[in-house]
């Protein structure tokens, strides 16, 4: 992998990790259209560490508050209902499903599920789901009203994001909107919920990538740097966007992208 390819993939990762359009689909499609080799699921997972740094940096104040709330709750049972402590527990509970699913279906995720027809189908199905939910979304709940049941349901939805093309942010936004949350609050919980899962997946795949002469070193550093910078800007933009606009434009984009992926596959440009 060249430095230029790494930079482009880092930018693609940073732009698409938090938008509900599937970073995996783009990281498969861009190399295919450019005539580059597929870097693989491992590199994709490690590249997410760059966007992990972005989300931690953006939500640093929230994370520090949750840490203080968790410590206070351990010291005093009366503090367990504090918003910060409850949000921390919600993230822990919401992370369990994706952890179990990742261990159970790891080989399929790295193999057959990365096929372009699967990615195309996932892009279109989630797009239709988002369109349907946006049509009836109540948007009456804030993140302060999040229950542990909500966290578990959104967490189960996040587990579906292990299927390339689904989009972690897309499927968790869909689930949170179905539960009646306002778009900015749904996005905020989606971003916070991604932290443990992305960290675990990236750290798990990092040794494999570091052993690859083609991916380690400068290409990895450059990819992570561009993913971090682009990811931070994308988070800030999306939260502002969702205050006044729907996710419909992303759904239409997903449908178009799904059709493009099928064309690329049918023409034999990538498998």
C-alpha cells in the first residue's frame, strides 16, 4: 500500500465511519474502482482506531463525567441513578451483544460477509429501514431518558453492523429513532456506544496488521492520522446537521451506492 492510498483510505474512513453510509462498503469500493488491492477486514478494523481517537477527543468531557459518575456509583449506591453513572452502565450493557457476535461470527465477517452482493444488500435494506423510521419518528426522548432496555436493544442493533454494508452508525441511529429518541441524542449515544466495540476490534486486529510489510509503518500511521482528523470534523458536522435535518439524504445515497456496488461486482471489477 502506498502512502497516497493510505491517506485516501484514512479520509474515506473518517468521513464514513460516523455518517450512516457504511465505512466498510466504501473501503471495499474505493480500492476496487481505483484498481488497488483490498486491504482486508483487519486493516479496516485498525483504521477505525483513528476515528476512535476522534470520538474520544470530541466527547472527552462526557467521558470524564461518566468516569467520575462510575467511580461515585461504586463508592455510594445512592449515586447509581446519576445520569453519568447510568449512561456508563448503558454503554457497557449495549456493548455486550456486539462482543458476543464478533467472537461467534468472526470468520464469516472476515470472509463471506465481505462479498460485494452482501454489502449491496445491506446498504439498501438499512436505507429502506431508515426511510421508514424517519416517516414515523416521534423524537420525543433525550439521552437522559435512556433506559438499560433501550441500551440493550440498540446494542443488539449494533451487533448487526458486523455485517459489512450495514453501518454501525446507521443501524444504531435506526434503532434509537425507533425508540423515540431525537436525532442528535440518538447520534450522540451511537458515537459513545461505538467506543468499546471499535477499540476492541482495532486492538484485536492490530498485531496482524503490524506483521504485514504492506500495511504496517508509514501507510498505517498516515491512514490513522487522516482518519482521526477527518473523523473529528465529521462528528461535529453531523451533530449540527441532525438538529434540523433528517437522515433521508443518507438513505438515498445508500440505495445509489448499493446499486453501484452491484454494478462493480457484476462487471467483475471486484469480488
